[in-house]
C-alpha cells in the first residue's frame, strides 16, 4: 500500500464519519419533532 492509498482511505473514512454524524443530527431533529419519516 502506498502513501497515496493511505491518504485516500483516510479521506474516505473521514467522509463516512461526517456523513454518519449528519444522519444522526437529522434523526435527532426528526425525533424531537415527532416526525414519522424524514426525507433527505
């Protein structure tokens, strides 16, 4: 594995974490609003 591949993997993991965090925020807001479903 080259250094470039490690950087790309790190970026992919970072994006995944950020996306997961965003989804958690949407779900929390939906729960607070007692929404039955969320559309993103």
